[in-house]
């Protein structure tokens, strides 16, 4: 069986993502460590303004919120889903996210799918 705290954090992350962007933003404040690191599979493109969407890593709450602001400005989401968590070891879980979204700059609509891998320490997401 997996650690109860790990399972609770995973459940709450999934619930917030299923509720929508506002619940996700609130979840960052309570479930993410202050020095959390969010890592993308590839470097994000900058939108030409601030660097919120640039690079592979975002560190801390403000940087992660900036990354989400960049995404919200770049895409219109028509539908989204989050899988139940997949637990791995003592401190990790993964969630599969699927989106149907349109790139605002081009009008191109396409499905998106990614795996979020979370590391939890002391009851907080740290990576």
C-alpha cells in the first residue's frame, strides 16, 4: 500500500485539475512547496513578452502561475480530463492530462496529451 499522505496529495491535485483553472491555482497555494520546481518535457516558447512561458523549469508559485497565465493566453481549452493518479514508489505519482484546445494565434485545434509526474515530500509537491 502507498503512503496515506502521498495518496491524499495526489487525490487533491486531481480533484483541483478536474474542477478547473481557478481550483488549480488555489491548489498551488496549499499543496505545492514554496520552492516547488515544475519541469516541462521541452523548453516552452516565449510569447515575446515576459519570460513566463520560456524554458523548461519554473521555480516557485509565481513562476508556475506565470506559466499557467502564458498557457491561458496562448490556448482556448474546449475540453479537458485528468486520469486518476498512478503511484510509483514512496514519493511519486503521475497523472495523464488530455486537452482539446485551439492555439489562439493560428486557430489550429488539436488534441493534447501529457503525463504529469509529481514528487511529494512532507505533504507538499516539490517537483
